[in-house]
C-alpha cells in the first residue's frame, strides 16, 4: 500500500469517525423522554368545592439526565410538551367516540372562571369562563434531569364513576360527562410530543375500589376509531 493510498484511507477513516462522533453527540443532546406511573394522590377539599375528597391518577414525564460519561455536554430541554389521552375498553375498542383528551399538566395554571365585579357595589355580578385556557392545549417545558406530572383520571367521594381530568373538567363541576366511565377496567393510551419527539405509553386504568393505574400487559392493544 503506497503512501498516497494510506493518506486517502486515513482521511476517509477520519471523516467517518468525525461523522459518527457528531451523530453520537447529537443523539445525546436530544431530549430523552420517559413516562412512569406516579402514586395516586388523595385530596380533601374545602366545603364549597364540588367534592369533599378525590383520588387523582397521574403519570410523570421525565427528561432523563445525561449518563455520567457525557456530563461534559448538556441535554436539550423538552420544549412545549403537549399530549393527548385516548380511553379504550380492555378489548381495545375506543371510548368517547375515539376522541382525544388533551393532557393537563399538574403544575399549569387552572382555567378558573374570572369574577366580574361591579364598579358601584363592589360585588361579583357574574363569572366569565376563560375559554382560551379551557380549549387550548396545556404545554410545559421540561429540562434535563427534571420531570413533570400529568393528569389521567379522578374519582370523587364515594361515587362509582370516574372521570378523565383535564382543563375542561373545571367547567363541568369537575365531572365532564364526555370522559365519564363506570366501574370497569380500561386502557389509557398516552402520547406526549415535544420538538419533533414523541413519547408513548399504554396503561390499565382500574376503576375499582382501589382505583389505580398499572402498566399494560403483553397483548394489550388499542384500536383506532
């Protein structure tokens, strides 16, 4: 092998190695999203609330930190994370006509009604619904090594039915009939998107006396509407 050939081969190998390193660093830099089940949250409310107590079922979305050997660089934040949930029978058949329930992030502002106060009597004359917050997607940024909670469903007091929980629930006394489900076991499919990336999870929702989430079992599949 002549010197010229060795030079050409060395340059080619160097170029390939440079490309591989660039691709590897770019993959490290991308957000790495992972969904996990959070423990149920039991709450007790004030007297004037639409319920006295509730159990909330939630997931946690992680943007995983970089491994120890790559801490010399910084993983990008997962920007404008938004998601959707579809509910299905255990057989996979879609519920609620296959509609997608926009995700509500637990730490996002509540779309509460706005009180309109009289200028003369200083009393509340009526309340105006914040339609923008009610209908818009809830979005949030998640930085590397951090996580955010998202709501799935809730059940109140000693009621039998549970309800999907998102911004719309605040305008239905917390009980949106569109996402109302009787006692049974369901599948909940969750898809979160951020900056061109997608994270997906499938879970069993047990609307039973214990009311909890579990990972889907092998063979669980959902059907499109």
